[in-house]
C-alpha cells in the first residue's frame, strides 16, 4: 500500500505541472541518460530504456522500477535580418523558459520485461519575437509539441542478446500567432499580409520502435534502436484578420522521420563506464507542413498550403561517462555534438543551429529503494548565417540565427 502511495504522489507532482510545459525541441529524456549526454543506447540500464533502447529493459533488476523527472529549459534565441520596410539590419531576441516532465516504468520478471513511458520527445520549438524586423507592435509567436505515451516489451533471447519493441501514441499541439496594431502604417500592413492565429490540437498518431542489445562480455555492451516514421494529422481553427476577418476550420499534416541510433557501453573498471552514441534521422522526408483551410475563399488563394521546413537529414554524436564514487554516490558527465539540420538556404526561427551540449550531474541513493538525481546542461550554439537567398522565412538578404540554452533536470528513481 505504501509503495502504491509513493508512486501516486510522484505522478501527481510530475504531471500536475504538465499544463505549463510548452513545445520546444527536446530529446533530453531520462535523468541518468541526460546526465551522460544522451549516450545511452548501448547501456539502457534504467526505465528510460523505453525511449532509448527497449531491449535493455530485460537486463535490469527484477521487479518494479520507476523513474520520474522534470527538465527546466531556459533558451536564448536571436534572429537578425533586414527591416521589413528598410535595408537596415535589426536583431530580435526571444527568451523562453519551459518545463518538460516525464515518467518511465519497468517491470522485469525473469527473461521478460514490460515498460511504460509518458514524456515529451518532439517539438518544432517555441519562440516569441516582439517588434519583429523593426515593426513596432508586430509579434510573431509559435509553439509546436507532442506528448508521447506507450508501452514496451523486451525478451532475453540468451544471456548475451535481447530484443525489445515499443508502441507509442502521440498527442499534438500547434499554435501560431502573427499580430500587429491597427495603427501600423498601411504600406507595412500590406507587406505583412493578414494577421493570423492558429490553434490546432488533436490526437495525432501511433508509432513504434524496436531495439537490440548484445553483451559479448561483462565489460562491453552494444545497442541499436530504430524509430519508425509517424504520420501526424491534427485539427483546429485558424483566424485571419482583415481583409478576410474570418475563422476557418484547419488541419495540419507532418511526418516524423526514421531514426536509427547505434550505441556502445564499455565498463573500463568496476567503478567507471564510458558510453558512445551515434544517431541518424531522415529529416529530409519532413520537408514541409501541409495546412488545409476548409471553405477558404478562392479569391485569397488555395485551401491547401504547403509550408517548407528546409530540413535535411540530421545526426548527433554523444559521449558519456558514469563514475561510481561510493555505494551511494554516482557522478556523471557527457558531451553531445549536433550539426544543424536545415539546408544552406534555410534558417529556422526556433531551433536549428549546430550546437554542443555539455552535461554534468550525479545521483545519490538515500536508501536501497530511493535515489535522487540532478544534472546541469549548457547548450552552446554556433551562429548560422545565410546571404542572398530567400530561405524558409521569405526574407531576401543576410539572415543570422543562434540559440543557447541552460537546462536543469531533477529526478527520482524508485526500486519497488
């Protein structure tokens, strides 16, 4: 009864804050994995294996294990481009603070394990730019994110080899608003086109992933996982300002791509473990969002609008380390290199630059069944510049974008 009560309290605390979580690109799942720079596919030794490699679930402790965490992200975005009615360059900044909760559960019995996860793995970014491109009162604001929930099953095929599969459902939310005051000069209003507000949310899609784990020795383990592509369709409303001055039913469609990750974990000593991950994502297949505006007036354009993303295939490289300083204390660190994933003529207003993320954290076990975790992360972006092309933003001339972020993750691990 006490164990059930503990689980209930943890879930309430974690997901009571879900309403405040906003969309932002997020692949930082799991407290241990995050502290190790996300280099976790070849290790996968806690319940977050549901996300990183479900095959690892069956190599974990017998019984029930629960992990819950909260990731607090503070971002600093900067975008520079020519003013809308002038060649003078202006810089806009967007600062956002968002919270991502998550929970993973694993139950292992013998050569079989079952897992569950509830987390926020994807987003197109959140931003809010005010007085955008030199226009007083012009505000551009967006958020796009997905909540994932699903189960996993893993089977140990031998003492060294296991297979795991997951089935995941997604719920999506997208919002966008472009607004400016009525006092904006007429030539500027003409250049801006109608004000617009999108509010779209619905059950999105179902996807899956599978993983393999191979342990050729006591000191080495190898993992591979693949996430299947997912087609997402959401519905809602879009409101346009003058001259349309109407609200239309709208729908959006996009696709999450294939992901393939290879991982390795090497136990260099009984206390020290090194991990490495390489991830490849086919984001070039997600080259556009498609919007449908039902009953849209033909005089103002087509009902179906394709919005180019400018995405290309993405990779990341991650290196992690875990040092067991004592029976109760573990120290962790990691670094992740993520090259930008947009074409040379495209700049995103929300997320995409080449960046390096540094992670440092640890865990302290207060009792055999109770552990607290803490990690800090700094995302350092490398500014992108494109010149002489229109790009995704529709702007001619030089554009610059950069992103930096500070992240804090705290978590609880329960062995029940």
